[in-house]
C-alpha cells in the first residue's frame, strides 16, 4: 500500500499531477490532495495596507480561503475516477513548500506528486519555486509531473 500526497494549486500542471497519481495507483493505495493557502495572501503587509480602503476583510479571513479551497478540492475529488474512501483532502496555510513537506511527513506519505509549474505562469520558469524547494528538501520521494 502506498500513500501518495498530491500538491494541488488549481493549475493545469497540478491537475496533471492528480491524473498521474490516479494512473500510478492501485486499489490498496491512498491519495491525499493538499492545497496550501499561501501565508502572504492573508498576512502580507500589502493586503493589510489595502484593508482600510477596500473591504477585503471578508476575503482575507483565512477561514474563508480555507472553505473555498476545501470546496474546490472536494469538487476535484468527485471528478476523478478513484475510490472515494481512499481519497482525502487537506488544506493548510503558510509557506506552500514548507507545508507540503510537513504534511507529507505528518501523513507519512510514501511519495509527493507535484506539478513542474504552478498557476498562471505559462512557460516563465523551467521549474516553479515551490517544486524546486520541495525537491531539494524532501526526505521522501518526489514525482515532478510534466
Ligand atoms: N499553494 C500550493 N498548494 C499546493 N500545491 C502547490 C501550491 N503552489 C504550488 N503547488 C504545487 O507546486 C507545483 C509547481 O508550482 P510552483 O508554485 O512551484 O510554480 P509557479 O507557480 O509556476 O512558480 P512560482 O510560484 O515560483 O512563481 C504546482 O503544480 C503544484 O503541484
Ligand atoms: Mg506558484
């Protein structure tokens, strides 16, 4: 039995990572879909600076972000062809790479499956910074999906 953790940020590359996880799994395996809400989204001084002028207060509450992330993860989970009992979703907030590494440890994942680039950066980088950091620091195997 393998435990696979897929890092999902909504990007096409991370959708491919999910497809790859499903493709590489058998009936005994478990898949965990993880989204990290970047800390700077809710904690940046830029956001705080904007707060008094624009009513972002509802949006920046990380509870709201978390709900949205969980919602979209469960939508994605429903769409894929995988035994729902063996599929779970998780949302963390903080530094995406750090949280991916911590969660993989916490859940004792055998492998981390991750896209080579993220959301909205078509062809700008050979490898996204989150993937770069995860590959460099992971104590477990990482599959970078292209
Ligand atoms: N917030 C996140 N939560 C979960 N997984 C993430 C998150 N951000 C990135 N990932 C994972 O990392 C992969 C690569 O994204 P990454 O952020 O490294 O590249 P990028 O967005 O193109 O570049 P950068 O963020 O460095 O500007 C994604 O396909 C996804 O699997
Ligand atoms: Mg990114």
